């Protein structure tokens, strides 16, 4: 990565070599795009705040002046060099960490993207050399072509040796380096095998090309293509793995992008627009309707309704008045207000969610890398077997002993190269993941798939996951001479101009029931209470208990029915006409059509189903009853969800999955062994999750688990096959059949055997294509 | 068996013995943890084809900070696991990641890479 810097005044990226000016302050060097920027910076002195706009724009020669603030401004965080990012303390706690953190995340991502591109370039280079060689090798199997190629055999060999050397030296460099590093540290790893196998293959082939007379008849083959193709395939695998990881860290960047970028603060009696990083604790911040709240704080003046769904996941706006707490990144719906900033930067609720997601992601166990778990014993064992083979042939074998010994040793090293073993898992995964995708279930990686097959508990978020996530009209209970139609019509007309989701549910519900919803003659929204309107010449009030008290409407008639509605998990909206109780309208977030069926299917698969929600116990129980869920975790604060998941994991009854849709579910989704995001949910939840259910139906969870179980069974078969192949293949390569049958395995045949085992594995994996999940059948029936 | 064969065989077995010793029996020199001003034990561990140092002597009951720095592109050492302490950390290349634990009862505790190929140990005294 280039070591570029950001001009602290205008925010432009500056190449130090071309900087128009340099200043040093407190041991940190700053580079400037123009002399003007440097001048401003020097003039501002320590603690200067720069608005980062306009300095270089000719359209605004009179750029906003430099503003001075009492707060220390973290100019160093504007340095975006990798060195600066690396020196950031891991858990530094200061007000502006959010910004530095952002830079760090972006830097790491760029570095990962760069390694991906490099790996792919190395892969293409290795393939470009390897594929023609592979075709040439196949051509030798056709007798006529073999005959035609014969005169050029040695020339082709020598050319191949020269061509493949750069592939090993450049594309394969990391394997040799890693093997060497491991050797120096008394360690072996997968790279050791790759380096030994490809290195031995190349060296052997080169000797065979240069001095074919040294080899017994029929063993002087060359297999440069083996060396190059192995390098190419392993590079491709690693590049794809890296790409999957880059995607997952994009979730963090998304979360940070949800923040407001600027804030309007009142300092010294003046309103100033400043970057959100520059808001300090104690600032008075002004928020107008439609704007995002920049940081956490307490309302000083004004009233409004705030959409906090970004953090809490609850779609109903919350009314705020003087003294109430507001959460950064929530959206101001109705009124303007001012608040005092109490938490900024890394301390805000949103920043803490980011930290939790990050923590959970980095602490997730990498299960499913069965092949990679080849312990440190495998490689040295193979090398020892190869040496023993060499010695056995050298001491007891027929003449020419040296040649036989070398051929068998290389054959052992080549056959032990874990290609079939390496192919066994990814190929089944590819088919399994594809199968799941056909049914609207997107599985992020192999780990997720393996974990999903082992799930014993599935935790379901209530709002938006089990339920539709938006209120709907459910009950109309008229009193005192009103009939259902009239009550609904009056309430709907009164609510028509209201923007509140509960009111919208009543209006929509009335229309769905064929009620003509006209215009009210007068309308007043009473924040935190409901609405008052004049409809058809009558005074109509629709709202909560507080509104009824304010209207002085007797509540005695309401009580019993209201309590009953609440028991069923519904929100009662009271309607008064002319200060007389007219009825109750029930509004509730109802179950999705197929939720109960999905819960039943999960339980029939032996999985415990748990519901988690921030709602009160009564509402939660009501929904759980309808869905058929027995275990309920109610009144769980958003930030507690991840901890509840941990608690379930600690119960030791196997892996725990979590299904959710909101940003507030993101930490829990990342913490769970498998996180399932509802596809209709927020992007951040989807990014934090391992599995995305495109259709938004819970049935996808059932499908995901079924497909993963089938895939895992398939992988086990493949691994078993590949293992058997290795156990049988190594002795044969070592020449165990020679004394009996006079059969000596040429490394070329070892290569062909490897291909055959791969074909077996691929064929077995393809059987998965015929798998039909039960949930899929239920859809079609 | 002629002399050449004898020599080659002896060399071969010599190599095998060396492999067994070098990869399986070898124990690196144990390094003792330094102590910071705050009373925290601090050890810098480089991840490059293994852990350097691979054996670390620490004091029981005093917080320990392991500063891991991965200095290789190979993905092997990308994750470090301390199974006995239930800790796992992702190690980006050329970044230092601090893992803090509280060593408890004296004994030997292993730490490994995510695939269990690099191995190191904490010797708690």
C-alpha cells in the first residue's frame, strides 16, 4: 500500500513526495496539498479545527474560516498510513477512536483486497503455464500422438523445466517461504507438503529431462504439470477464502456508515456545522425533523418522536421530551429539539455494537476445516515413510537400485500430497451451498454449513423474524351503541393524517375491510398520546390510556377488554367519540403465515427452539404460544442479546443458531455459532450473519439445516474415501506390490491415480444435486 | 550389504532421527515474561512459521498480555487459539494484536494456530 497522507485542512490525499508543504507538530509530520493549507494549519495552532472543504476549490475563494475549539482535536487520526494504524493501541479509549477505528478497518480491507488480487494474478500465471502442459500430458495417452511427440520428448521436457521454474519461483513462492519459515521453527504445515511435493516433482522431472539415461525404462517420465497445477489450485482456494473474509469485514464499515456525518452544535451562541467526530461531551446539539441524531445524549429542549429502529429494531417511533435519552444514529421524525451530548466516538451505542460484532467475529471458531486439521504429525510421517522407502529400495531392490529408490521416494511424496483430501471438502461444499441457494438460502462459507448441521438450539428473534415486523389491525371492539363498521370508519378517518405506524395500521386495516376512509375536518396529533380530530362533525379521539385521561373519558368499560387484548400480545387503541367511550381497536404485530410450521419442523428435527425479544413477558408469551415455542427470553435489552446467546452456548447442549433481522441483532448473529439473517431485514444483519434467508420465511432455517446435514454426510464419505486412498496409495507408491506382482508405481501413474480419486470424490459430491429438502417439498405440495 | 549401502542407510536413519527430534521432541528455549509499569506481564510473540518464542514462562495470578505480531503472508498463523483460556484472536499481517489473560493454576498450557499446526506453550509457575 502506498504511504499516502491526508491533508489535515482540506482532507485531500497527499503523496509526501509531491506535498506542497510540510509541518511538524508534537512529533507528527503533516503534509499539505497547497501552500494555503499549510498556512491555515500553522496559523490555527494546536487544537485547530478544520472544516475540510473548499480550500482548493476556485469556486469558493472565501472558504469557511478555520474554527478554533477548546477541545483537543485528534489531528493524528487524519494520518491514514498503515504505520499509524498499526500503532493505534488495540483498545484505546478516547473520544475519537471511532474515526481512527474506521481508518484502521478500511486500511486492513485494502490490504486484503490487494493480497487477493496478487493471489489471483499468481493463479492465472500458474494456470497459463499449467493447462497447456496438462493437455500435452493427456496427448501422450493417445498412442498415435504419443508416437508423433516422441522425437520432441526431451526438447519438450527441457522447455517445460525452463517454463515452470518461474511459476514455482513466483506463484509458489509463498509455499516455499512458509515451509522454510516453518522448518526454522521446528514446524511443518500444509505448505511444507506442497513445497516438498511440487519441489520434488520439479527436481525429479528436470533430472529426467536433462539426463534420461539415469532412469530405469518406463520411469523417466516428467510431470511438470503436476507441480504447476497443484500450485494453481491451492492458490485459487486460498484466494477464494480470503475474498469471503473481506466480505465479512464490510459489515463493520456499513455500520459505521450509518452514523450521521455532521452535527449542528451551538457553541458560544452560534450554530456551527461540524464533523460528527468533533462533537465533544457536553456540546449542545440541534436536531431538525428528518435528520439523524449524531451522538448519544439527553434532551434539553423540545419534543419529538424518534425512530430508534436502527439500534433497537423496534419500528414504532419513541416519543422524547426534556430529560429523555436519545441514541446516536436514530432518525428524528416530527419535531426539532436540542440535546446535550453525553457519549461520543467509541462510547456511543452504535460504536459499541460495532465493537461487539468485531469481537464476536474474531472469536468465532473455525470449524469445518477438517482437512486443515491434519496435525503436525502427518507431514514428518510422510517424509519418514519416503526415506524408509528410499532405503529399502537402495539396500534390497533390484538394479539400478539408486533409480528405483528415487522414483519410489518421489512417488510417495507425490501421492501423499493431499489433493484428494483437499478436494473432498470444498467440492461437496460447493454443491451443497449451491443446492441451498436454489431454495433461497445463502450460506456464506463452509464453516457456517458445518456448524448448521450440528445445531441443537435455534434462537428466534420475535419482531420481524417470527412476526411480520409491522403492526396490523386485528380486533374491533365497539361499545355503547356503535357498530364495528362505524367505529372503524371514525377511527380510521381520525387517524388518516397521522404518520404513526399504529395509526397507519388502523387506516390500512379499515381500507382492507372495505371502509371508505375520508378526510377529517380537523386534525391534531398529540405526541405520545394519539390523535384528536373532528370527523363528520363529531369529536373523535384515538390513542392510549393517557389520551383518554386527558379527554376525561371514563375507562372502566375499557379495562377488562384491554387487558385481554394485551394478554394476546396486542396493543389496544382506545376510541372516544364526543368524550364517550366508543370502543377499542386492537393492533398487533402478527405471526408470519409459515412461522408455526417452521417451528414444528425444527422441533421434529430434534432442535430446541427459543424466542428472544425486548418486549414484555405477556406479549412475548402470547406470540410464543401461537408459534408453538416453549422457551421464551423476554425483556432482553438489545445489547444483552449476544450475552443471552453466550449463556445458551454455555449450557453445553451443542451449537446455538440465531435468527434475526435488525441491526440490534447483529452482535447476537455474529456471536451465535450460526447466524441466520432474514433477507428482508437490514443489510448489516445480513452481513453479520452466516446464512441469509432470501425469502424472509423461517422455513429457510429448516432448509439450511437439512441441506447442511446432507452435505456433511457427503463430506464424511468423501474424506473416508480420500483417506482410504492415501492409506492404500502410499504403500503401493513405496513399491509394496513389486515383490509380489513386479509392479512399480511410476510417479505419473501416481498422478493419474490422484486424478481418479478426485473424480470419485467429484462424482460422489454430485449425488447431492438430487437432494430435496423437506421444506421444499412442503412448498410444492 | 556393501559399504555404500551401509553409509546411505545410516545417513537415512540419521535423517529420520533428526526429523523426529527436530519436529516432535524439540523444545524451544523458554522465555520469561517481562513486567510492565502496571504490573502486567508482557510478552511479544512473533508469528512466522511458528511462534517465537514458543515457550513462555509466566507467573501465576498476575495478568498477562501476549502481543502477537504475524510477520508472514501464509494464512496458517492467521488465528491464534488459547483453548484453556477460551480465547481466540485474528491476527492480520503485520499488525500487533494483544491477547490478555489471567494465568491461574501452575502448569503447562498450549496455544496453537487455528489449524493446530503451530504450537506454543505457556508455563505457569
